[in-house]
């Protein structure tokens, strides 16, 4: 006496039970963290969550589930050509889903919405601007060290490279006029970044103390009374300075391309971790479903009734993948 279903179908249902527990843990943890995190990022400008494309992907998966049902029905009716057509439609819709998801991932990666990359406080945003500006300067200086227009023993030492570039830019002679001109602007950019960096390290206001090093800075510190301190650096000062750098006609384009607009996002790293974890695992399940459908499709015109149970079981798995997304879409995109 046994359950009147194929062993493969019973095994799949048992497997789907473990999958339900797997995703329930993710979804439950997300709900607890979300409720316990007042100020959770919901503004699309912060999260770059695109509700329209999430809804579009939901529609794509629902239609693909319908195609699977029709394909299974066609297999049961021995209409194997029709079954192949609907399985191909399912595969095509799965590629559409992954394509949209890849485009969404690209948008987040290009805005550096990644776990541990997001500034959650003004201080973290200031330090991120400092690091990104440094990378812009290093990329610009690498042009000259790689081209060997200057001879530097330690190309990572920006102060030494800047000093030699300054000499190179001021030199006269035939050739390299364009390179000398760009070097002059890149040295100026280094000087601007270095001044901002010193203010960030010392936590001193840009407006009250224009230069955070040298005799004037030391004199200002000596004039302080006991218990007094120099005005601290404000987040608005850094954003204003960054805007000036981006608007500079000589090097503004490099700064715009390399430095994102500083914007603290509370719980941003937790949001990014959950988003990529849940949607990433779902995408892996979509790929597994596509591999399952690829097996009968590879049979081509040899597809026959022996693959009926395979198509049915693959369809059950695909319906589960669709159901998980129906939970993820409102939780991640709408709520």
C-alpha cells in the first residue's frame, strides 16, 4: 500500500517542504529586522528599488507558470510539439526575468548600494567622500606613472608623485603640451583633496579654518583656551566643497564619475544585505528551474511520454519559485 503518486513527485514535495522552511527563515528574519529598525530606508532615491520593474517581473513569472501548466497538459495529451513550444516560452520568460533582475542589480552596484559600502551616518558619508576622492586622484596620477613621464620609485606615494608632476607641468620644451596641462590640473585636484583630507582627519571646519596644516593652523590651535576647540567639520561643508570640485571645468568630470553624492542612509547596509541575499537566492532557484526545463527541451523532436513526470515535477518546482517571488515582491518593493 503506497501513496498513488510517482516516487519522484513525492520526493519533490518533500524537497519543496525544506525549501519552504528555507525561504520562511529569510522572510521571517527580514520582517523582524524591518519592524525593529525605525527609519528603515524606503525612499527609492536611497534604495533604487524600481516598483514598476518588480511588478513587471511578477507578471513575467505568473505568465511563465501558466505556460508550464499548458506544457504539462500538452504532455498528458501527447501533444509533444505544443509542449515544447510552451516550455520554450517558459525559458524565454525566465531569461526576461533574469535580464530585468540583472539590470536592477547593475543600478544598485553603479550607485554603490552594496553591503558594507553604504554610509549610514554623516561621519561615514564624509569618510566615503574622502576615500572616493583619493581613488580619483590615484587613477589620474597612474596615467603619468604608467606612461613613465615621471620617474617615481614609489608610485603609491601621492605626495611624491604630486611634487614631481608639479615639476613636469611647469617644465618647458617640445611635446607633451597637452599632458603637461592635464598634469597641472591634476596637481590642483590633489591639493584640493589633500586639504579636505586634512580637515577630515583633524575634524576642523573648512570655513573657519581654511587650511588644516601649516603655521596658521598651529597658531589657531595655540590661541585656544583650556577646554576650547576649533569649529568641527560639518557634513554640509563637505557636500558644498564636493559640489565645487564637480563644477570645476578642468577636473570636474573625473570627480563626478568617481565620487557619488554623499547621502547617509540609516540601516542601508542591512537593507542591501537582505535585498541581495533574498533576491540572489531566488535568482539561483530560477536558474535551477531553467536547467530542469532544458533537459526535456534538449530532446527536441524525440520528446515523448517518458518525460511527462519530469515536466510535471519541474512545473511544481517552478510554481514554488513563482510563489516565493509573489512574497518577495510586496515585502521588498512595496512595503
